[in-house]
């Protein structure tokens, strides 16, 4: 199984899927200083993150590069716009207070029940957000070494919450929000079957958090930085893949 396929299996890491037990199959990636990774990823633009988002998208094969670039633009626009709308509607941009005003329940717990998972946060329909504090505690230790201000515990909590808030916004505005209304036809016969594109929702959630909190970098970089807090080897492998996806390095086989 190629390196890309392996990472594809568990999708983006933000709400976090299972931390894969790759064992000896773990792709060997060069060791890179955390500060260097942080700096490189801080320079990624929406299109570079978009290529990462689509690399985890089950429907990726249906789109060409131009379509993906357009989807990326639209998803980022959607996230940014809704941050503005929500801020205006509730007169609030602090994620915790916004959650309250939106009628959401916010829970914090150390880690998911059952264990064995790296999970940062989750939104459960219709109205519950959970933030897992284990990753916040681990990230705090890396704050200095990384130089990334998003790892500061209070800030990280806000970023995780803001991302999940977007999923609640989607739920509450399903009829009109781009990430829910934009669909592709999977097949037509005998019945039309149209599907949303999952990675648009993730890109928009990152853009929402970025705009709401006025961040100068994309919260997408937390996929690597928080993974590093659990497994350096896996963070290096993901970083290597991102450099290829981002066009900073020629793709290997
Ligand atoms: Zn998400």
C-alpha cells in the first residue's frame, strides 16, 4: 500500500479518526524540527490546504484540478462569510459564548471513551460539542518548541470550538449553506442520488475558525502539530506528504 493510500484511510485528523496502528508499515519520513514544520505550514495557502483536504475526500476522483480549485475557493469563502454572519447575528465572536447563544451544549472531557483514539473535538447532532482536553494538555508542552501561538491552551480551545461551531452552523442552516447545498450526482438511475462533498465542510470549518478568531495562519496546521504530540513519526510522515501535495517537493512513488 502506497504512503498516500495509507493516510487516505483515516481522513483528515481534526475531528480525528483513529490514529492508525501502522507499525512496521509506517512510511519512513525524514525527521524535521517542529519549529521548521510550523514555519513551513504557516506559509501554506488555501489551495495547498485544499489539495490536502481533497486527498482525504472519498469523491476526489470525480473532480479535475480546476474543479477542485474552485471548490476550494467556494468552501473558504463560505466559512469566512458565515463567521461574519454569525458574529453579526449574535453580537459575539468568543466561541464559548457563541455556543451558548446558539443553544449548543459544550462538554470537555479528557479523552474519548474507549480510548485508542486521537480525537481533538467533535460535534454530535443536533447540538453537542465535545472538546477532548488530552490534546490541549499535550499541545501546551510543545508550544515553545513549535513557536505556534495556536498551541497555547486557551487559544487552542477556542480554535477547536470554533471549528466545531461551524458544523453546528451547518446543521442549523442546512437548507442554505453552501457546504450542504453543493452536491454531486453519484448516479442517476433508477433514482437520482446526490451527495455532499465532505472535504468542503472541513475546509469551510477551518476558514470559519480563522475568520472568527482573526488567525494569521490556517488551523489546518494543527493536523500535523497535534499529531506530533502523539506520534512524531506519524507527524513527520504527514508533513512529508503535505510537502508533496503542497508542491514543495516532487512526488515520490
Ligand atoms: Zn470538522
